[in-house]
């Protein structure tokens, strides 16, 4: 009974990652470029017979011609060089630093018997 339970548990532990990998592969994006539908979309009139707003054909505007008297170009305004920001002043008094915390892990002074001693005598460590 115990052996059967252990074998089933081992089989489940080996099977779960395989099932997760297969499920992740099925849920991942397909490889390769996306399929592109080359057929154009034909938009027809709406239920009331009028085309949708913005979809009706328009006449292309006439091409614009340059004006006969172009304006003279305006000279570029030279900006003065940027002045670097001065460094901040040091603090007036140094910031106090807390002393380091010392953790005393020596438990020999608590009066408890030494667990390492096999023969009843304390170790010489």
C-alpha cells in the first residue's frame, strides 16, 4: 500500500511538469509570420442606404504651388552657452553614523550544559 502510494506520487510529480509544458506550448503564439488576407474589404452602404461618415469618396485637393515671392529666411537666434549648475554645498555638520550591531552568538556563558560533550567533559574548542 505504501509502495503504491509512493509510485503514484512519483508518477504525478514527473507527469505534472510535462502536462504544464504541453499546455504552455498550446497556449503560446503560433510560430512564423501572421497570415495576411489579400482580399480587399468592400464597405457597402449602411442599413439606411447612406455610406458611413468619412468613407464617401472625395475629390483630391489641387496641388499647391509655391508663392512667387518667398519670404526671406529668418536668421537663427544664437543661444548663450549653458552654465553648469554649481554643486550643492556640503552639509554644515556631518551626519552621525550608527555603530555596527554586534551579534553575540556565543551561548557558552548561559550556564546550560554543553550538547557537544560526549564524555561529560567540555570541549577544548
